[in-house]
C-alpha cells in the first residue's frame, strides 16, 4: 500500500509539473512574439469591423515589382502577407508565419549575393584590364618620348652644324657637304616625327587569365569564372516595366549606346565581329588588344555594372517596404 501511495503522488506531481511547464512556455512565447497589430482600412475601422491585416503587399515602384518577380520573391511576399491577414490581431505570430518570413529573408539575401557575384566579376575584369592598359601606356609613352627627343636632337643639333658650314670662307665644297647634312637631318627629323605619331597608338598585347564578362552578352564564348545567374540575364534581357517596350530591352539599349559611341559597328558586320572578338577575348593567342580597345572594353564593363547594380536598389526597396509593413503591424 505504501508503494501504491508513493506512485500516485509521483504521478500527480508529474502532471502538475507538466501543466506548469506548458503555462510558462505559453507566457514566454507571448512575451517574445507579442500580438501584431493589424493594418485596418479607415472605412472598416469607422464601421467597427474586426481588425484585419491587408491581404496584398504593395511594392514601392514597378522596378521593385519586376525584380521581385524575376527572383521569385513576389510569391513569397504574397504568402507572408496572406498569413498575416488571416491571423487575428490577438493571436501571436504563428510558426508557419515565422517560417515564411525566414524563407523570404533567406531568398532576398541569396538574391543580393547573386547580384554581388556578378558585380565582383565585372570589377575583377576591369581591374585586370586597367593594369594591362597602364603597362601599355607606360611603354607607349617611353617610345614616344624617345622618338620625339631623337627628332628634336636631329633637327636642332645637325641644323646648327649645317649653319656652321655655310660661311663663305670655307669654300663651296664645305657648303655642299653642309647642304647634304641639312637635307639628311631634315629627312631624319621628319621620319622620327612620323614614327612618334604612329607610336601614339601604342603596342598591343594578348589578354590572359581574365574573365570575359561581355561574352555572354555579345554572343562570345565565356571562359573562367564568367557567369551570370539566370535572374540577372533575364533582367538585362527584359524591357524596363512602365516604359515603352519598343525602345528595347536593357541590353539592347546598352548596345545602342555602344554603337553611338563607336565601340560597336552598326553598319559593317565584319568590323563588328572583329570588335566583339577584341571585347570578349581571353587567353586567345590570335587576338591582341590595343590601348583603345582596352579602354572601350573597360568602359563597357562599367556600363554593365551600372545596369546590374540597379537590381540591388530594387532589392533594397523591397526590404524597406517589408520592414515598414512589419513596423506598422507591431
């Protein structure tokens, strides 16, 4: 009998302990996740209707809406908005809502990283090409300076010698030699000046071990780490929302700008293919780039960076709008 009473007492104590733990956990959960206040339309509030959250999540502009759709964030935003609207205002945040919120935040972070990866590769290629261009410019400047100095010395130095031979007391033979030297110095100075002018173009070099981020956009063959996530390519190959589609996609507008600047030929297909080969070359022994071609390529990479960077602006607008909604519900 004694053992039976002890077992009964232990059983009742266990039940009381379980009830106490459950009640404590409920209180803690409510303190951690207080009930969210609903966004009530003014008309509904005046009519005394039950507070309910809005069922739609409005993004600040069409660009943010387009970027959200490209990355698949619109469906996650709508799901979270629906869960919030279906939850009464006096009920704590549900586990399903927390899971939807976490999924949205992870998706936005992954989208940011995808855009950053493209920007990093573009910046890396720009840095490599800028270093190569600086080395070529240094070589060009040294060559031009030497030729210019030689032309100056030839023209002025030999010119002084020619003048010294023109005294009448030296005789006609000496004067003839001086005339010959004068003609030779003039010809040499002219030739050196022509060489200095031609050297302004600078040497050419083969680009090695660098990405070619323009290749996927211009129909070239990507090498190395050259990669665009599908969402970024879709963004570049889509016309901006809210604008006239006849103006073309973002990429088509970029190409129109490049053609206007002379970086891509719009009239001659042969010239255009040669330009694209230089703009997308990487570790190709058959293609060497000049300083001007490197300058064009660096500028075009900067143009692409500018367009892709706008996706981060849109993602930031999405998160600001979501954060504002969260603050209003608290």
